[in-house]
C-alpha cells in the first residue's frame, strides 16, 4: 500500500476561480525521495500543503477527491493528528518559528509528541548539529538571518523524525555550505531512517536537489505533466519548456549527445556521474580536452565614487557584533555583489547603507552620492533603495515629481499628483499608478515606502 495517495484531487482556494491543483493522481511509496519541479504558481506548495491537512483545514476552499497519508484521509483528521506523520517546512521560515530561543523552537515538536526528556534532548542535539546551529541555541530566532531562520525551521521538523518530510524550496535562502549541509542531513534521514522526502523546486537549485531524487514530478498550471526518473524527466526538455531550465550537468549530457559522443549512456543528473563518464571518454580517446585560451586582461575602470564607507561597526542589542570596522568604496556604474555565508553581515551592511540601521560607533562614516547618511537620512532614501530578501512580502518603491516625501505631496494639497509604485511580489516586479490619497492610506497602514528620484 502506498504511503501517500492523491485520488483525483482538485483544490480551489476560497474566492478563487481557477484551481491551484487539478486532477492530481499520485502515489508515493515509503522511502522514496521525490522532487517536484515547476515554476512559481505551478501548484507545488498547494500539493505539499495537502499532505498535513493545511489544505483544506487551514487554507479554506473546495477540495475534491481524497488525499490519503499513512492510511489517514486528510479530510477526516486534524492537522495536529497528521503532524505525527508529516513534517512540513514552508518556503517562508518565519511563519513556523515562534520559540523564544532556537533550542526551544527545535524541541517544541518532540515535546508535543510526548517523548521522554532524554529522547527530546537527543533529537534536539542531532537537529542542531546537522543544521549548523550549534552555538546559536540561546539566540532568539528573530535575531538570526533569513538563512539561519530557515535552518531552524528545518531543524524543528528533523527533530520530530516523522515518516514523511515535505519541504517547500528549503534551501532557496541558504549559502552553498548551508545548502550542502541541509541536503546532506535530509539525504541521511531518507537513507538511514527511511523517511519519505518530497521537495519542491522552482529552478535555482535544481542540480543540488535532483541529485538526491529517486523520482521527479514536473508540474505546471496546477497539473502534473510528467512523473519519471530524474534522468528521463530532466533530459525530456519539458523543464526548459515551462521556464525552469535544466541542471548544467544534464545540459552537458545533451550537448555531448548531439555530437554522438554519449550514445547508450544515461543522462547526467549528478556531477559524480558526469565526471566518471567524461574521464572514461577522455581515456578512450572519444573526447579531447583543449587547452583553455588565456583570458584577456580587463582594464580596471573607476568613475566617480558614489558610496564611501569607513570603519563601520554595528552591534545588535543582544551583543552580536555583525559588522567589525567595514571599509567599502563603490564607484558609479559598478555592479557589486556582496558574497558571504548566512549571518556574515551582508544584510546588516545593506541596511546601514540605506539608513534603516545606524552604526553603533560614532567615528563610522557613510557617504552616499556626497550625502552624509548620519545627517540627511531623508535625502538618502531618495538615492538608495533596498529590496527585501523575502519574496512573500510586498515592498513599495515610489517615484514622485522631485518631492522628497509622499507626505510633502499630500500636505501641499496637490491632489492631481500621481504616485508611481513598483510592486515586488513573488519575485515579479510590476508598475502601478496610485492617487496620492491611496498612497497615504498605505503609509497609515504601516507599509514601508521608499522614494526613487524621477527619471
């Protein structure tokens, strides 16, 4: 008997006309590692929410068909009952974190499942170790970076060790080391404990996630388009057709196949498989390696310095020193990437640059386009903007007719002024025009509004 069964399942959220998932027929056996691939809006999250009863008990709507999990029909059992069988990690970790410390949050699940104290501590210690959370046990989760919060959410599920773990794009906010360690932990739970794993993925981490899969399901517009082995699914061309792309190793296989070099060889899904095959091809003389051409030196070009940071230090009220004497110069026209592990200070530095945070040392210096960030925060917000990392939130960025603030427009009684906003929702940016009164309503509701100079 399958551990998971979807029988003719269609679900439409309340007040929505189009089903989020439709005509889903799917069975998953115990111990499988299933990756569900599809673009944003494909129905992946809704499908995973069905497993622990969030659909339809928490998210109201019309559910047709049956979802059977470990012999339980999710229509007939509460979320609290299903939690002992299914652990779900959402794509927004802040929704799942509510403990006053990391260790409290990780221990919450085992405590509520009624385990003895020794077993609770054993599970908590294991989850903290494999998710790289040792040393953060006493920290409040809200003080952690987005990636660290995501690891806390996953650790809370790992600590319960249910039969099924469903993860909604669990490594999307993690650095490379964090991604590797999280996937290693999940793989260990699957292979050593026999826990059935389902992971959704929209493209950015296909190669990492699919390397663990025993099976791949491709979804789009609420329907399952393909259910096959990783090799067959990724080399089918279907993922490219729906805009998700393919792993680089699979792309390499397809290019070699076009040249007739890898006939009879399985499509590459894992880097290890690709490396083994390529070594064999080189040894046999079927593939030749050409010396790489020397890269031409790129002349360093620097224009006007637009950002100057000197001796920037920032310590959070908890005593965590996030920035330790940062010096930085950015020149006009540059495209600069801030690279570092989760918790390394990237977000803290960015928030200091836009004036949301203030340095905790008096001798720090932040100059943006000749504006002193300490003295003129209002003008600073018209020069530099910050797009938050969490794609679920909406950030409004306004362009006005050379006025410093929307309040200035409102108080000047110029009612014919239009406010152009850029809405960032689910990683998509779209323009929208508001009346000034509508913009003021948004301000009064507490929505953060930032200004962009016109033109």
